[in-house]
C-alpha cells in the first residue's frame, strides 16, 4: 500500500466566530454570577444570591438544549472503519485491570491518504499482549473527526481477515492527537476579558451600596470639624415650630452642626422660648415650640447635652443589633417632667432604641429582635 504523507484537511486550526461568541458569553455569565454571589453576600441581598446561582444553571441548560440537535446529528452519522498500523504503544499509568495505553498509529482509510495519529485508550491487562508494534488493528472514527480514533476490540470477520492479510507502511508525522486543540490564545483572552467585564458590571450597578459615601454617624466627632458659616441649608421658622434642612454632604451629626441649627431657629428671641419636642434626623431638624401662655411642660434648648448626642447616636447604631442601620432619629422631650432623649435606629434587622437622661447618660436600651 502506497502512503501519501498528507494530513486530513478537516483538522480545525482556529476557533469559529460561534465558538468565540460562546466563549465570551460563558465568561460573562461566570464573572457576573460570581460577582452577584459576592455582592449579595456582602449586602445581604437574597435576590442577588438567587440570581448568582440561577443564571449559570439556566445558561448551562440553554447550552445543552442548543447543542442537542448537533449531538443528535453526530450520533446519527455512522463511524468509518479502517485499518491501522501500531507504530508504538506505552502504558501511561493505572492501578486497575484496565490501564490507559497511548497508541501511535498509522491510519490507512480506504478513501483517502494515510496519516499518523496518537490515541489514548483503556486496555485490559489480559488483552494488552494482543497489541504490539508493527501489528495491524481495526479502528473506527467519525468522518468529521478523523483524529478521534478508537480501536475495535471485536471486529467483524471480514475486517478481521483484512487485518490479518494487510501490510501498511508507516506514514510520516507529525501525529495528530485525540482531538487537536484549536488556536485558543485569542479566544482565551476574550473569555477572560468577558469574565472581568461581567464581574465589573455587577459591582458597578451596586457601587453606591458597596462604596457609598462614608456614613456621618461612623465618623468620630473630631473628624467632621466645626460647622462653617455659609454652608447650604434651609431654615423655616414660625410661631409654633421651626425646621432646618441641611444641604447634601452635611449632617446634624457633624461637630457643632446641631447646636448651630438650633441657634438659627432661636435667633432674635429673648432666650426664654422653650421647646416641646426636638426631632433630629441626619439632615433635618424640627423643633416644636410651646405656644405663648401654654402650661405644657417644656425645656430650654440650651439644656440639651449637645456634646453627648453624637456618641449616643453612634451607640444606638452599633450596639443594639441593627447591623445595617438605614435611618436614625433623635427625639428630645420633657413630657414626664425631666428631659429625656431617645435615639431610634431602623434597618433590615428591625428597629431598636436607647433612652438617655438630660445629661446624656444612657438609662435604657431596647435591642432589635
């Protein structure tokens, strides 16, 4: 038999556009899913955790469904049968009765040039003596994948007779492997880039929650500095109440800000105007004044323990079991006869509060349940 030193023309050398697109989509799904799991864990967002698990599962099922027709077509194609010469063989390991053996073969199809191929297959130790260099064996391979060669252990009598009488010359190399890897360097870079972009996209969407501005209640009072004149705020004063709304980037928790806001509501008074209640949130202060001539119990605004208020708010936010507090509110009143301060916080874990006396000393705690 005359051998033509040629390789099968059907061997792929690079990825198709569909393979590249599938790799990009796979990288994006993996990256976004992993990022969703991490971000969902950090932010304690159940929908993100569910999405991080459901998206890759749904994508895997979609890939299986999309590839089902192609797999069915490949299964319907009958494999080709040919004779092959064993150039060399070597066992590559194994601790059971079936050991992996790497065969170097010269495959001689009936309708095409002969070619060299390397194929690793499991062979029982009992049958290993039937294979030796120079021997002729019967092999099968898919028409579209001539490198995927498998030995036929029990050929038909016709092919067994042909193998016994055949003589095949060795074909020159290089030998094809079981499935030659495509040129995947560029495709691998695209997949990695898609993975990073998918993860970055999830982080970007939730960047405000992850890397939002520092909560003013988490800063020490000395870090904020004293209130500066001229900062943007809105002040509304009437006979019954007064309101101060601070502009963006400010907080009543900043050092000196609460006292300055209260003073802006009593500016021009004779100093004897008393308050019924004081309610302070992050950027809004509301003071309800006692009407003239009323006998309702009130308190002097100068009696508020301003230096202690930031510490009370911080104490309520960090020690009452509300791990991610979203709102806080300070209420001061003297309806019971003595000045009482209450700080309430609320978040995903529930609501909690603490109560302090007029000196800013904590007298009661109500933790989140």
